[in-house]
């Protein structure tokens, strides 16, 4: 049968109703099944909420780290409250706030810590056990008591810790942070304590200003020599421009100490005024210590007789000028400075004299930096504030004429103010005495007036089990092959003598008495102690490296477990005598720098911007 015949026959067949329904149902099932298949396929794509990519290989970055932070009353109790957040950088948050967060530097140069106002006297360490391994944290140092014949009759542990507050170190609620160790001095009211404290702080701040000025030029002044010798031609490197910026920072510190000296002279004068109540004195102290620049004029009624508003305002202007110089160098050292796209310029960048002169002029009149002004026989450059402008010469008006050796060249910075002694020397606070106050205003003395040491409470954390070491020679804080942006200074003491009358023998004797003790602030366990090695002396300054008595290990650190470590600095009276110092209010100023390291080699995370950074941060103790 052909196909055509079959189709004709098929049309003749009569299909019963039942079968026709079955066929219909079967057909419907087929259709429905088809719909379900389509729906199920669609639902499968809807349910795909977690697609994946497989077979991708990546190596996870890792690095070693050792971090440091300065403790405060909150974090000293709970180390878990030390933060490490975005915006903790010094350039964003400022020195004081950044010190309290995890990082690689603690900077104690800010005047709010009060370290520049301390004059240290000899003492001996006070321990609670026979072998001297546990420090008495309630009275860390013992001090001499003299008999009527002037000789020491006993050594007593009556020292207390105090923090700097409104211009004085107050023993109440010392807690954690930066503390002075001292005594109340003679028994008396808190009024007399504040007066004596401000007298001492005035002297110390003046000496600190002198040290900062000399240090600014001693450490960074070679660029001044280059300008003087090369004239207005030639190019200047990133390193040289960085030296100019560091000089501006140190001169800012110098003038900040000058301003602090003025503030203490005002507080001392107010404290000696019987017409000012204790309550009003507290208001004056707080206002004076927070005042900046021309705002000091508000306290003119309490100025010592030799102090003028013009002199104080000039100090404020010098500080502001230093800030401008720092900002100008930042604009040259970074592209897109101050923005999210900020990056250090390439390390091989060079600058013309015209580019750096605008910065130099804030520090010193560039016309004075000329070979024509150099005495080539002795290679001496002399400048005077009478005819040369800039912060370097402005400083001499306050601290007096000073001399600094820079390599083979000597820089004399002269002033005619007060016959070359500077205007700060005109301020005489010695005759001020505390007035008798009504009984209702008399309060117990809680202000430290005799100082014997200071303590810095620190915390460390690491991501590897290691020993915490005291780093002797200076090394980079992050990269060993960087451009200097993270360069450290090692563990050293820099001494700047206050007068030419102090000889090398006296300097070495004084430095040999320096003691640094590392301990647990919670229980007084002494981890290690250190002395200074042989001092290197050059003209007005001397430096020596700090060395632990036994090895170089301070304590062990466990990975991811922060640990407290405090540092006590003092002069050991058993190694000092009158021949070690000179007949003056101060022998000089010391700057302590501490650097730490890990016994495990730490591999830093690569950061090209940080590695090529050119601006060196400050370091602990400065």
C-alpha cells in the first residue's frame, strides 16, 4: 500500500469516544510535560545565587611587623583599646593623637608633654627586693637628704610620678603616659609649688630652646654651606631639601620652647601676686598654656617687667613662619600634596636655587649665605639678627648669640639684644615668692618642683613570636633599602652643653651617669637596664650610644599579644660628683632617642610610596 492509499484508509476509521479522550489526555500530558520542562529549566537559573570560578591561583601577601604606641590612662588599663585606624597618621591626626595609636614612631617633642621643662638632679633607683630586679612603681627613685653640715645623711624613696597639666607636673591621677619623677620640695601650699615649678620650667625651657637651635643647624646645616659656597647656581637634591625641612622643624621646636619659657614667666609672676586668688591663678595657668601668638597679650598685666608683647608676638610669628617653610617643602617633596593622590617625588628629583630660596628665606636671609661673607682663613660664616632676617637669627634675640660647627665650617649667629645674652636672660624670677593665702584657699602641694627622672609608658605588638631588642646603631624603621623616609636614629643620647666652660672630662663624667631602665609598669619587674658607651664630643655637642648591661634583649613578645613596657630615665648619683657639672643653672640639655627591633627578621609589606618617601619623621624622645 502506498502512502497515499494509507492516508485515504486512515480517514475511514471511526475512533470510539473513549479512545479519542485517551488520546486527548495523552496529548495533554505531553504538552504539560513540555511546559514543566521549560519551567524547570527557567527555575534552575533563578536558583543560581552563588556562581563560582574555580582554578584561580594566588599567593597571599604576608609581612612581619613590630609596632609601638604610647599608653594613656585608658589604653594602659586595656591594651585592646589602642587603635590602628585610617586617619591615625601624624600628618592627619597630629603628634599627640598619633602617638596613642599603633605605628612605628612615638614623637615626644610636643611641648604638651612638658619634657623640655624638666631639670634633672641625681638620684638612685629604688627596688623592693634584695637583688634589684623589681622596681617600686610607687616610688621609683630614692633621693638624698642633707644634714645640717651639708653632707648627705640619708637616701629616701619619697618620689612620686606626675603628669604635665596647665604648666605644672601634678601628682594627682598620674596614670599612664609621659610622667616626671620627683618630689614636692619644701613643705608648703600648692601655690608655692606652682611658683617654684614655673621658675624651674622657665630655666629648662630656655636651655631646651638653645639646644634645639644648635641641633637644627648641627644636623642639617650642610645645605647652608652648599648655598654659601655654590652661590645661586647649581641644583639641589631631595635629600638637601629634606634637610632644609628638618631644620625648619627643629627651629619651630626652638621657638616653641622660647614661647613656653615666656608662658612660665607669666605664670610665676601671677603666682607671686597676692591679689590673685588660687581660682583665678588656675584660670590664668590654663589660658596662658593654651594661648598662641598674639593671644598672649591678654595676660599683659602678669608680664614680668622686662617682657614685652612685641617680643612674644615675634615668637608666634616665627613659629608660624616655620610652619610655612614646612608646608612649602612638602609642596616640593610631594606631587598633589594634601590630596588623596599625594605621592613622593622621585628620589632623583633636583631643584633649582630659585625653588628652594623661598623656603630658605623663612630660615635665614639668603643674601647672607654668600662666599663673600665667609672668612676663608678659618672658614667661618657670621650672621647677625641686627641685619639678617629669618628664624635662625630671630632665635638668637631670645636665647643669645650661639655658635655651631657644620663640618669644616663654623656658623656664628649673633645678636645685640641684652649685650648678646638674649632677652630671655633679662627675665629674673629668682626674687618671686608665694604670698600668704587665706586658710580657705590653702591647698596641699601636689606640684612637683624637684625632678629626678621621667618615665615613658609604651606598648608593643608583633605578629610573630620574638624577642624585643634595644636597637643600638641607627637603622631604617621599615625598609633597609629605602630612600630615608623611615630612617631611625638608633638608641642614643645627644648632649648640648650650655656654656663653653664645660670641658670634655666633665661631659664624659656626666654622660657616664645616665641610666635607662626598662620595666613592666604593672608589677615593677625590671626587664633590663642600660648605660651609655664612649661619648663622641664635637664642640658644643656630644653623643653616645645606649647599651644594655647584658646582651640586647629586653623581653619576649608573643604573636598578636600586645605587651606593656615602660622606660625610666635618670642620673645615677653614685657616679656623679660636683666636678661633673659647672657653676650654672643648667649644664646643658640631653635628648634621648630609643629604637627597638625584633630578634626575628621582619619582612615589610611593599609600599612604593613609603619606600621612596623623603621626609623623615621624628623619633622617640625628641
